[in-house]
């Protein structure tokens, strides 16, 4: 009897979240196939895997926004920060090899994933802003993304490694790290004010 109840509840949850389950399944298949075919399965491939997991997060956010579920809980400022992070990182990785994974996934796959994430982030910014404007929630985000971007850039100029031996590229990469560090807490703070 208890097993039937669990199966029924699981079926309801699965039917309500069918799109998300399909995305997770597709991600698992693509990540496994990609790891076997496009990677040497060495430690540096984790950089590509982490970019893929971040892209998965943006795809799941896209599904939420498209279905207009809890769009007001999405922080546009954190999306700005992620867009800045991805743009800075792509500036470096599209021109230099210093911060790329050293396996085959660093040849083109890593940059393709990051480019896709940037495009999806820009699209999400436009959609969320429009949805919030339509709902009358303009100006709900009270933390300025530009201040955090500038602060990350200043830190990037002052403290950066030199794997590319190009100061601008090294600064951009490090700026991306610093900005990404504050993007997630900003998202969590936004969610804590909504609920």
C-alpha cells in the first residue's frame, strides 16, 4: 500500500516536471558521450564539465522563464553579472590558450559551451526584464551589478596570474572569477527576499 502511494506521488511529480527530467536526461547522455568522444578524461576536463553544468543551469532557468514560473524570483542583476563573467572569460579563451583545459575539450568544446551560455544569458535578461516590466516589478533588484562588475575589474587589475603572458587577457580572466564569485550570492539574496 505504501509502495503504491510512493509510485503515484512519483508519477505526479514526473508528469509535472517532464521537461526538466528530459533536460537532465539529455544532459547526462550528452555529457557521457562528450566525455568519451571529445575529452581525454583527464583532470583538466573538469573545467569543461563545470562549464557544461553551468550551461545546464541556464537551460533550466530558461525553462522556468518560458513557462513564466516564478519569473519575479530571477535576479536580472545576477544575470548581468553572469553575462559579464562569460564575456570576460570568452575574451581570453577565444584568443589565448593559458586558461583552457589541456585535453581535447579545450580545442573548441569549452568555448562553444561558454558561447552558448552567454547567448542564453543575454536572452534570459531580455525575457526576464520584459516579464517583470509587464508585471510591474521594475526596480525590484536593489543591488547594482555595475558596481560589482567594476569592483571585480579593479581586483582583476590588481591581483591576477599570468598564464597567458598578456596582461589584458589575464586581467579579464581574473575579473571573470571575481565577478562570478559574487553572482551566486546575489542570486541567493534575491531569492531570500522573495520568499
